[in-house]
C-alpha cells in the first residue's frame, strides 16, 4: 500500500494559479524532496498535505484513508517548520510533550516517547534547557523531536536547514540522513537547495510553474533531466545550453555550434523535432586541453574550488559555456583556451524545452 497519494490537486490564490493537477504517490518509508525555486508552489503543496491550506480540488490519501477532509490534528502527520516554532518559555522536554498532553497521552507514555526520541536525536542532555539556551542546530533537533514523539505516519519538513549557517547545515544534513534510517514513516522535505535534495532524498519531485516537471531518483534527475528547466535548475553550476543546428548524421545527431564547430553526440536522430535545437553540456563534459579541441573560447571567469577549477567562457559566436580544468589550472581571465567537448555525454533540447538523451544512458 502506498503511504501517500495525491490526486488532481489544484490550488489558486484569487486569479493566480499555484498548483495545477498534481498527482503523486509516495511509498512506505520513502524520503521525498519537493525541489523548486521560490514561488513554485512546493510549500503550498506541503501545507495542503498537512491541512494548513485547502485545495480547490483533488484528494489526499494516507495509508488508504482519505485525509483532506480531516482536521490537521487527525491526519497522522507531523510537521517541522522552517522557523522551529518552539515555545520560548518551555524547556525542550516541555515543548516535545506539549502536543501529546493535548492529545491526552498518559504521562508514562509521554516520558517513554521523549526519552526514545531524545536518544535518537542525541539531545538527552538538552531536555531541560529552554530554546534561548540552545544553538540553532540544537533547536532544530528539538523541533524534529517534537514531531518524532507523535509517532506519525508521515513527516513533513519545511525548509528544515535554511536557518542554519553553512557548517551547521552540513552537520544537520548528515543527521537527517541518519535519522531517516531510524524512522518508521515516510518523509517529505521542501527545499530550494539541490544539495539537500540530492543528498537526502530517495526521489526528487521538481516543481515549477504550478506543475511537477519531473519525478525520479537524484542521479536520474541529474543525468536525464526531463526538460531544459530541470537541466539548469539541478546541477551546480547549471548545464550550458548552446543554440545549435542539426547537421548530417546517420544514426546519431551531430550539431553545429554558432562558431562553426561540430559536436557528435550519441542522441538518436529518430524522433528529434525540427527547428533549432539546444545542446546541453554539464561542466564535466567540457575540458580545457593543451591540444586542439572541439572549439575555442575566451575565458570570462576562473573559479578555483580546490579539487577542480571551473572555467566560464564564451565561444566566438557569443554563446556562454562552462567547463573544467585541473585543480592547479594556469588559465587566467581573458585567455583563449581550447575546449574538448565530450559529445557522448551531451543532451539535446527541442524548441519546447523537452529533452532528448543518449540512447544507452
């Protein structure tokens, strides 16, 4: 039985559509990330599942029971908010117990659940502290613990790491990855941070323009994006998209770039649309070379990241392209460099943005 099923969810605020015909199934104990830019509708969808917003149409089912007609407290769902929402005058223990007391859970059962959750989250020494006496990461764990003690069928995490600094975000990401192995429930996390989604999720749901753009495992989303939006939103830096013209080929497509250079791909010719195409290249498919490459480019920016160097450049035709060089690259701003393009890793995008990939990928 599926843990969660969304069917035909639609939502508008006045004349502005926010969600349009959302359909999704979440499996038992699956960790899903809703990934998309601000304003894409991902948080609204999470709030509809939680019962904090009402859909204009559609149904929400949890473990075989329709829940969109129920009050939030009756749905078997626990939500962790972006801003923690801890009561400042209560200790961590009291914050975690508050919802259980309102549900008339016995004191012994409350103590058992708090002890178990605190052990899992490693916050037992913090139980008698108030929020002001804790770091941001500790408060976040208490907020997760407050959800954990409810023993829900589904966890909802609304941008759980966005208020943490970089070091705490990384550490808490590791803790969430470990936590999902210990929790007997499905998890949905809303985020605009692709690193969080790629690290934590079993599947990613990419949302934009009120619709689901693609659903799949993280590396499938990265290596076989459904369209040009997903291709550029997932991946850091973004995939280069170069206007290109189809030239002679037998089984696979060959593309001519604006500077006249030709890239031979492994994308089948059959099924490609007419009109201008765009050639999609991840930075790792474009390498600076000392020998004659596929094309030449003038360097606009050199980004040194330690383990690799990213080269931002433009071709003679003006198209922007991002490639990689060795960690101790000698390339400087304004240099003209030879670029070797791995056409076998290339993607093609039609005029409508739909993607076409190599046949054996």
